[in-house]
C-alpha cells in the first residue's frame, strides 16, 4: 500500500501542464535596495490563470493572449502592477521595494550573507517557506533540508528542539535575532523554547555554516543562525489565522499594521496563542507570542525602529531517553514518558518548563553622509523561568511499579502526595522543585560603515553586553508535605525548613561583562569581493554565591576574571562568469571558556587552568547558477583545541550528574552540496547532500562528576580518542519538490535522509580504554508533504495551508545516548509519528 | 536531467518506505522476558481437594491430603491449573491440610502444678476457659519441649472450673494453626467396654466398641450433628501402650467414625523453575540501602573492589556497565551477596535458598536477581 502511494505521488509530480501562446513579455526583477536579482517572484496577469516565476537571475518570460495588468508579487516585497499596453515586449528591470519599514537598517547590523558576494556557505529559508512548511514543527527543524544541519525534537516538548550544525551543538552555534546575539552569556546554549512563538514574525532565517559573515565576535564554530523578524509593514492592513492539528494542536493569531503615514510613522503588532496536548504523553503546551514594531522616519537621515517581542510558554517535558525495550513493552509505544501520570484525576507531569524572555531593541539608523552611515541598536532582555521536576525520594523510576498503575503505566501522583501527608511533621519526602535561571541582559551594538572608494568599504564597531544571571532552586510544590528540609544547601541556614517558594539547594549569581570591538575592510565589485575582519573581545566573569558561603565570608563574591578573546578571518569570492563562482574563507579565533569552566564545581574559586578555546577553520566553495539550476558545493575543515564540554547525564541512582570536560580537541571536516532546479514554471526541485567526518581527538583524565547539589561526586578518566562525534547525523540528504498543480494550488513534498548518526557518549560510560565506538543509530528517511491554496474568500485574500509530516509514519530513532555501543543499551528518543496541521489565513 | 531528478525522487520515496528500526526491534523484542512473575500466598479450600479436575480440583476423596508426601506430589499440578501464566522464579506459599499418623514419641504427658497456675497469673488453681489453656500450651511456660510444630501432642491433666472444680485429662493436638482436643478415656471407660486392662488390645476393638459405648454410656442424650473426639490407649506389648485418636459424629441414631488420624495444616513454598513448580525453600530478599552501605563498607579496601564498592555504597545499586571502573561482575555480586546474607541471616540452615533482588544501573535503573543456596558456610549459585 505504501509503495503504491509513493508511485502515485511521483506520477502526480510527473504531470506537466501545457499552454498556448500569442505574445511574449520579458523582464528582470531586482531588489530595489540591493539591486540584486530576486528569483522565484510570481509574475501573473490579473484575473487570469496566466503566470510564471522568475529564474535565478530574476528573469521571467510570459506569453499572453490579450492585454491586461501584470502583477508582480513576492513575499516580503511590495506588490507591483504594470499595465500591459499593445504589444510591449521587454519591460526591462523591475525594482521591487521591500514591504517592510526598517528592514535595511536591521540587515546592516545582522550581517546577512549575500550569494555570489559573501564568501561563506549559506542557506536561506524565506518567510514564504516558513509560513507554508512550519506547521507544528519546531523552528530549527525547518533547517533540516539544508546541508550540515541536524535538528530534532529531542524529548519532544514544545520548544525543546535541538539544533546541531556540522556536528556542533547549540553552544557553538551563534544565534542572532535581528543582529542581536542570544546565546546564553554563561553557558552559550540556545533555548529554543524562549523563541517558540517567534516563527510567526520571522521574515527570513539564514544559516551561515562555518565562520559566517558576522562581524562581531560570536561562537560560530558550527555556524550562525541569523533570524530576521518582520519589522513594520508599509501597507495598512492585517491578517488573522487559525490552525488545528494532531493531538489537540491549536494556534490562532493576528497581525495589524497602521501602514506608513505621511509623518513617517508606522507600527505593526501581532500576537498568537498555541496550545495542545503534545505527541508525547504529558508534553502538553501553552504558548503565546507577541510582537510590536514601531518605526519612525525622523527625517531623511535619521530613522528609529523599536521592536519588542516575547513568547511566554509553559510545557510538559520528557527528560529520560528510555531504552528501546521500554518503548516496545509500553502500550504507549514511542509516546511513552515516565514522568507522565495522574493527580487528582487529571493528567499531570512533574517535569515542566516555563520561560518568558521579552526582548526589546531600539535601532537607530543615521545616514551621516553619502559615504558614511551609523547603525546602532540598544537592547535589553529579561528572562524569567526554569524547569520543574520531581525531587527527593526517587519514586518515578521505571521499575518502580509501586507508584504506577501497573508496569510502565502512568504514575500515581496521588500516592506520592498521600505518603507526604502521612509523614506529617517529618516533612515531605518528594517535592516538585523549580530550577530557576533568570537573567537581565543589556547590550549595545554600533556599526559605522564608510565607503572609501567605490569598491572599498570600511566597517568598524563596538559590541557591549552586560549580563546578570540568577540561579537558584525553589520549592514549587510540596505535594501534600508540610515542609521540605534542606539540610545542606544554605550555609547561612543549615536546617532550612522550606515552604513553597523558598529557595533551596543553591542560590548564586553569574555576572558577565563583555566588551568587544571589530574592524572590517571589504572590497567588492561585480567580479571579486573580499574581506578581512578582526574582532577583539574581553569577557569578564564574576560569581556571587549566597548559599555556599556565609554572609560574612569574603569568598562569597569572587573577583572578576577576564579573558581576552580575538578572532581574525578573511575570505574572497570570485565570480568567474555569470554561471560560476568560487569562494574561500579562513579564520582563527580564541574565545573565552564558558563560566562553569572558570568556576569549577560551583565554587567561587577561579580555575587557573581555564583556557581560551581555540578554533581554526577553513572553507572552499564553488557556486553554479544558470536559468534553471543553481547550486553550491563546499568543503570545510574545523579544528577545535581546548574545547570545554559541559555534559549532563543521568547518574546511576537516577539523579542527574554534570561534567565539565576541559581540554578536548575535535576535528570536524566534510563536504556539502545543495541545489535548486526549476524544472518548469510550475515545478521546482530542491536538494542537498552533506557528508561529514567528525571525531574527538584525545582522551581526557581527571574529570569531576558533579551532582545535583553541585558537589563533586566522582572523578573519572574519559577515553574518547578517535570516537566519532555523536548526537548529529554525519551524512544527510534532502530532496524536495514544489509543484503548482492548479493555479494557486501548490503541492510540496520533501524527503530527508540521515545516516552515520552515532549515539551521544555519556562521559560516565567511557572510563575504560577499550570502550569502542558508540552505537550507530539506523539511518532513516522521512517524507513531509504539504499543500497551499490561495483563494478569494468574500473579498478577503485567503490562504489554506496544510502539512503532513512523516507522511508514511516511519518509525525511526532521532536521538540516542550511548551506553555500551549496542542498540539494547542505548537510551533513545524516537522521532514523532505522522502529524498534521491545517489552517486558514485571511488577509485584509 | 529531468528524468534523473524524477528518478531520484521516486527512489527516495521508495527507500523511505523501509522501516529503519525493524531489525533492531526484532532483536530487542526477542530478549524481552515476558514471563509473568508473582510471589503470593495461597490457602487451599475444600473444593481444591475434592473438586473436578475441569474446575481446577484434584478429585481427591477427602478435603485433605493423605500425607505430606502426597501434598508435595500433587500441588505442582494443582498450581499449574491455578496459575497457568506464571513463569520462572514465581513462588507460591501453599497452605494445605494433610493427614498425619500420630507419632507417640512426640507425645508429652504432663500434669499442671500449682506453681504453673501461679506462673500463669491465674487467680485460682484451675483453668476456666480453653483460650487460657491454648495460650498456656503456646506460651513460655508450655510443658511441650522445643518449638511448636504441626502434629505435636500433649496429654494434659489439669483442674477445670465449671460450677465446681474437676480434674480432666485431655489430649491436645496442634494442627499447625489451631488446637484440637480429644477426651482421654479413663480406666473405668475401658472396663465399661469389657476390657481387662485400662487399654484396648487392638485399634479394631476400639473402633468397634467406642460407638456403642458413646451411645449407651457416655452420651445417651446426644443429638444429631454432635461431634466427639476421643483419645484412647492401645497395648503394643511389653506393658507399653500408645495413644490413638478418633473423631465421631452422631447422625441421629449412631455415632459414626469421621477420622482416626490427625489432620494438620502445613505450608510449603513452591517455586517455578521455568518448566514446572517444585517445592522450594527460597526466601526472597531485596537488597536495601543498608545492605548496599554494608557492601560499600566491607569492600571499600578490597583490592579490585575499591571503585565498585564506592559506587554501590553511594548509589545503592550495582553498576553493570562492563568496562566501567565501577563495574560489578556476576562473581563480584555473588561475593557481595555472601556478605549481606551472612550478616542478615547468620542462622540460615544448610540448603537454604535465597532469591536476591538488587537494583542495578546499566545506563538506566533496573533490577536483577541472583538465586543462591547455602552450602557449607558459603552461598553458591543455584543451578
């Protein structure tokens, strides 16, 4: 049955429409701001079904049988209409203005890479693609069709997706939103759940692999994800949308724009709500997103743009990656979540996460003179929230049927509550604890750019960041207990009888001060473009511990520890002719170790051995572009020395352990290919392949394992020399088709294939020199499909959009943690089964 | 070019319809132990002995086994019918009744003394209810030597108050759960049955004459349904006698013999060895955190055990990841179990089996078991 479906789909894709012709219209569409060609622009005759799209050079050619109005439209640009008179043949260059106010200013700060000019490997996901394909996928998953990317839903919770680029995890992928870095200042991680609702307002998402185009110092070892939000629509109007999907998925929202008025003022506001029960048991979610942008053109030389966005959310989580046998034996199959259960007759999951990180930024663009402008952004961000989980006596163990409604059945939280009640004055035995990770972050980025000659541009700037992270745990729910006794958390209160809301276990602040500067010289003309960039940054860390040290102890507050990092990179792109171009880049950088490598074991003792991490990277690429086909092939080589690796893993007793592994070397190299093929006006084929060879290079001795309370529990040696880097598929391929079956009805399908995926090693399991390779997860392929239909709905411009992900309900393992190199030992998370969303958007 | 790309798409879709994890699931499914394991107690009821086989009964003629040996022989097939789904390492403590010939070597004869009444804290030098009597026989002043076992008997002479004080001699039989009382015939009773000595010459004589004597002399006004237990002595030569017992039931016209053996209650543990049920003295013991702490302390300094001992003491489980520095091999676990069992059960007898369950960590928390038997001073694996 499945096979016949496959062939049917292929047969549909094979259909080609034909038409008759009378007169031919041609033209070239370019972006008015950059004068670069825009491919994929819709060109059609109003009120007819005649239409085409531009090729990679922005060219189009259209045959019509009678005069009419030509409509040129593309997401993100203002639609243009051109009256066709008589037998007009060549319309020449048609310049499309972006539909948003303030975008150009953001783009300068954001270091957006441009094809055939910026010498980096890059893939861009357009707003149209995001809107059409996202459905209920996680934001990073959209990038899976680009080379070098491995994005999964991890435990499956809303916003818990993990992105890896060229085998590097999120700590080593710079994520910038409108040019503002968002990687955690202390640990470098990116928490997508902070941005789960951001997809609604994203204009483009660009992945720059390797060193990237960013001018400021960022941890772009794997690469940079450059997200540009929408700014403000030029035209007055708005839209409302609603979506529904599997497992109770529901999303609705709206966007309203005032349009640009004569005084130069424009504002856009949008908001949405997303909720659902989740594919995984207990992974319910409720998320909101809001976005406000106000732009004001003060005069010809000064423009201001204020952006505020945030996406508060709360969702159930699945922490444990179970063994395959557990899923096989559970009647819930791949949806099994050991923390899922019932309390007071309602679904309950002790493991949840809630976070809200509003970010406000004010962009100022100053056109100082014809040759000079200054672009500045001042931003602030306030993060509050954290994760909750069951703490104390371990009662959620997988074999602990005493607290379950039978083996591998849901947890009976009422029993846990009753036992706490019965303990009375002895206090609670198990509670829900909340690990908070709040922060306040202010920063400013300013970029001055100067045209020295027509071909040479000098850019210089400063990057200042001030960050305070507040880390503590508190009692979130006593689960019927009368109190929780924290007898060793707080040195100032050794017998802390904690009630709900009281801080326990640890309470400390991490302060980070960052000051960086950069200078870049760029040479560019139509044939050759080149740049050299140097960036210097000073990272200062300070730690204050309110629990571990007495109030009177001078050790309570550490000194500032400073690390000077720098980077130097350069590259060039040479356009051999209109079809071929080659590019290369090389760079070296040293970045400060993460904070937990500086203050080991959560003590205010500065680790004298903390060293800068050093990265050397080089890349060579070739690009091809013709009317129908465009593509890039590139090879890369990234060597990382003195890497600090922070790992969290389950300890033998079910608690979590942490290890800061210092001084690891890793080598990541590979080849990447992607292409786009326009088979006909109606059919576009895209594809990519990427093959990597990523390995750890040395063994590490004397690594300390830290327990949940921040104490050293064990010291181990870790044998990982020549071990393949796991947790990301080293080989990936994708092939997609987008086919306009009928006018305004588009069908799309994409096949994604991943192999050479190795289970992530657990430092605790690599203590013997004979530990072999980690378990290799079976290769898998997944097919996603979707359709988009635009139509007129009582005067509204309406779009119907549907997506089915994992169409064939393929059972596959997306994430694995190694135990002993075998399938039966590994802890795994399966990818979701077949899921769907279906929605309607009305524009007015 | 076009054709190639369409071919690629078709190829891709077909490739995708393979199930990537099918083989691995097959392998793992094969290792999943689907045995149902249970450890329960079961007390047999009348229907279990005499019921039809199709109803799960043993089709015996009496609601008890003829002997202890018969119980051991028949209970496995009974459990097979009762719990057909249960598998290896399941255990059932079966409590059943069986008939046991009196063993006169176990009979104690005793006359309660004034000191005894005083020790028992009784106000008068007599008993006035059977409850006190039973407590006396089970308690610290019991005249029965050693521990009380099913089948133990005592012929007790004591003073009884019921309106007035009289001296009684009664045979008490312990069934394992309760006491049965048999009135001991007096010399006059034997003479009344035309015996020359205060005993019978043969059991047959006793069973022939007792019903008549009960009806005519002892209980002339008996009503249908009355029961009487009688203990009597039979001459076995050389001037020696032995006690016999007989239970009677009055059907309205005659006293009918119901049994002339002791029906006692016993409990045997049966274990499932993967194929069948067999009598098994296995005691199930799960290692506690105190046990693990003991292991951690005992082996802390033992060469080769330093890291594993720390891990067991710290996490209260055995690390079972081969190659890990904290790894516990089967041999090492057996050594640890020896320490724990010798510490917890110093008086365990030779041949005693233990099914020891313990928490393990092999990347995830789990439970493993080891079945051991005491041989000499050490515990070894049960084969």
